[in-house]
C-alpha cells in the first residue's frame, strides 16, 4: 500500500539504493537541527526517529491520513497534522526553529506559495532544509512530479523569500554511481520504444500507473542482476558533491532574517 516506487520503501529490497540516498538527507539534517521542528511531508516515516531524537518538539504534516495515524500511535509525544499543502493551515507565524521538507516541493503546484508559507512559520533566524531531485540527473520524466529543478532555479525560488540560500548536491561513491549507470542503461532499453516521446507529451495522470509498474519491474531487474551491489549500499556511501549540479538531489538550506 505504501511501497510504490514514488514513495520508495525502506522495506522493499530493490528500493535500497534510493532509500539510502533519501535517508542521507535526514542524517545530515539531524546534525543541524534543534528546537521546535516541523516536517512537511513525513510520508512513510523514513527519517522520523532520526529527526525526533534531534528535536526538542516535533510536528509533522502529511496528506496521507492512514500513515499519520500509524505515526501517531508510535510517537505519542509528537504532533501529526493531516492536510494538503500549501497553505500551512492552523500554523502560527514565527513558530518553528527548523522546517524540513524532503522530496515534496516537486509535487506542489504553487511552489511559490509553498516557500512563502515556510518562511512565514519560521522564527526569525530559523532555517529550512528542503530537498528535491536534480532534473539533470533524472533518467526519464517522472509523471508524479509537477516539475523538477536546476540548482539555479532552486536558488532563484528560495531567494524570493530568503536572503541566505545555500544549495548543496547529494551524490555517492563508486557503488552508487555503478548502480546509477546500470539504471540509466536499463531505462534506455525501455524508453527506446517511446518513439513518439509520449512520456513528455501525455498528461501526467495518464502516465503515473505505467511509470510505477515499469519502475518497479526495472528495480527488481537491477537487483536480480547485481543483488550484492543493491543490498550493500548504505547511507555512508552518499556524500555532498563538490558542485550542486553534480548531485542526484539538491539539499537546500535557507535562513530567515533575524
């Protein structure tokens, strides 16, 4: 139910390489955060425990009510709010020391309002950490995403509301890059049949189910071809790139003026 390739399961073995990449953002965020923390889009809870341990108080928002119920039963001292964003309904101005939002902004129609709302709920001097895929590293169109960004586009968007903007890139070592190259070759074998370039011409909603099915088949195939590689990748195999544009994902740190 919660293990589509778009969500990326931390339990599905064929998702491991991607899961570890996404978890890296939580590990790095936990080194930086403190105080009253808000996560927008906590999803299946990949990094909940890591972030909660680093927070004095923790609130999470997600549109999936069933997942929030499960999280609430496990983390009784935290707050879980069911809503679609933006806006951030019921949250006061200047309320949080840190706002986290990982792999969410690419799903948001009004990304300008999304960033504006993050700025609003942050305390003066507060920071937000936002991750999103690097469009230059995407192998195909992802129909679950409204858009994807370049590093410059992320800087420009964040710069509308934040004076201090830092964009890092998340990349990996030789094992991670081996998987990426194998994945690229495998995806190319699939997309060569798209002679009319329908992945970019059809509406997103028409492509979501086929994309997910093919993506799952492809990840299973990659695991079968090199099970040892897929299962051996750990969060430690990821690091920040020298240049943000070389990363699979952008790791954006923004600060609200004090």
